C-alpha cells in the first residue's frame, strides 16, 4: 500500500510539473512577441495568427485523444504531449516562416490535448478517494506557470538575453520530467472514483450519457465562458462603463488572479473534507451569478473590485475540473472520453466568446456582464438537472 501511495504521488508530482510547462507554453508566444515577430519578420497581428494555431491544434485532437486514452491508457498520451512541447520549443528556435510557426504552434494545442486527456484521468486513478482535490489542484499549478513566465520574460529583457535560452530551459525541464515519468507504472485505467469512504460500488441505477452526460459536456462550455468574459472584459467594463483609470482597471485582473489561486486551495480542502463535487458545480456558479447580478445593477469602482475578487473565488477556482470529476463518477469507464468532450467544449468557448462579446460590448459594456450572468445561470440550471439524475443513479452516502 505504501509503495502504491509513493508511486501515485510520484506520478502526480510529474503531472503537476507538466501543467506548469503547459501554462507557460500557452502564453509564451505572446510574452516573447517582440522577439518572435522580429524572427518571423512580421507584426503583432502575425504573431496573433501564429498563436491561434494553439486553439486549432487543441480542438482537433482533444476529442480523439480522450477516446484513445480510454483504449490505450494514460501514460502514452502524457508522454506524447511532452514530446509535442519539445517539438514546438526546439522548432521555434530555427523557424523563420510564419506559416511554419503556425504549424509549430499547433503542437502546443496537440500537447495540451494529449496531456489533458492523459493527465486528468490519471490523477483521479492515482487518488480515487480524493479525485476532486487532485483535479482542482491542477488550477494551482497552471497559475504558477502564468505567474512565473512574466518574471522570466522581464529578466531576459532586462539583460538583453536571447529568448531561445528560455526555450532550451523549458525543454530541459520537460526532458528531465520525461525521464522521471517513463519508468513509472500507472494505475489501471479502469480504476473507479470511490469517494472518501472507499466505496466503488456506488451505483443504484444506470446513468444516461445522452442526457446527464450531454448536460455535463455543455457545462464544459458554460463554466469556462463564465470566467473568460470577466478575465478578458472586466478592465474594459471598468474603464469604459465606469470611468476608472486605465491602469487601475487593468490591476483588477491581478486581484482576480490572486483570488483564483486562493480559491483553488480552499476549494480543494472543502471538497476533500466537507462538500461533494456534485454540490460544488451548483453552488459555485450560483455564487458567480449573484455577484454578476449585483455588479450589473451597481456599476461602480468598488463593485468592480468586489466582482474581480468574487469571480476569482467562485468562477476560476476549479469549477470545470469539478464538473469533470462528476462526469467521471457517473461514467468511470469513459474518463478519457469525459475529458475529451468536455474540454473540447471548453476550448470552443475561447473561440466563441471573443467573437460574440465584443460586438455586444461596443453597444453597451454592461451587455458583457448580462451575457456572463445568463451563462452562469445556465450552469446553475444544468447543474441542478444533473444533480436530480445523480442522486437517482448514485448512492450519495458512498461517495
């Protein structure tokens, strides 16, 4: 038993380390945009085109990656994801063509897909009694990467260093982690999430993937869109709708980020000790909706700060990961499929929201809040319907 726990902790540590690199890779193109645009002989629009390849690669491979992960196991896909990041970081050092760079950026999306479809089920299989906590902690390590990279970029700019050294450093970290992870033996892909009491025979009925499964997949979109709107549009709302100073309005995102990191650890503890994930996917979106409702009718600087902190605590603290845990509890033999489908819809929100919200915000910035309120409320409704089915097919005392 101790050997199993030690092995599980080792695998989890390696997976969490991968998420630091993953979050760095997702924003590294824009962070080093000046250097990359000079290398590719393009402008910021061209760099944006390159970065868009990430989303293309992610959406193309997320669904199929989830299905294959259920069939062949988690480890091969985690290792493939790490290889995809190595290809990107090494390839960019020698790339001088914008279309080739776009193709290389697709490897970030592919790596993201393979890592998610392998890592998320693997974490729940390593810790079947603490699946909610293990999944929510992913957000903390993602935040670490996005927190560290700007400091690295600032350091490189201050000393006029070639950005390639940073890329080579990232490759070295991946290679070390790859060598560490390769000999590890992963738990069975058929391991069932069993809750704190250790029960794995918690079914009292048969869940319907075409009903509650479909609703949970839709929640992959709604739970992600809820925080994307605030993350992308809160500064514009504060500046244009309220008249806040531009610098002060941008600082709201710092408060949002700090709150989200606090929320990750708080939520992880609460899920471990007190509240089941099925309740969290209702309560957290409900709290987000209440905050947005108050914000909609009180457009002032104080409420902007409250909204930034409140949405960081409720919308960005792991709701998506907890929704995934619920789906994996309902469909333990299709955990990879759950990640693939839910995260495909999550990725779709990154495409749809930037296309829809700006057009509404041009007319009235408060419309962005209204749209977010509707989306958060939709998450609550979907969560309640899923809960009504959940308690009919699962013995709540055993999870």
